[in-house]
């Protein structure tokens, strides 16, 4: 657990030195369409 906390803190420190803004690559409609398609596939999978 301590190793995980150490790694997370190191990642945060590194990220804060050179942060990059999050940029949406798709429109909300494209994301929702993909989500709907995925939900339809897993619902019809018979599991």
C-alpha cells in the first residue's frame, strides 16, 4: 500500500510540473451514441 501511495504522489508531482489540459476528442452526441451501442450489445449478450 505504501508503494502505491508513493507512486501516486510521484505521478501527481510530475503531472503538476507540466500539466496538460483535457481536450474532448468527440462530441457529446458521439460519446452518447457509443455508450448506447455498448449498452445495447451487453444487454443482448445473454449473460
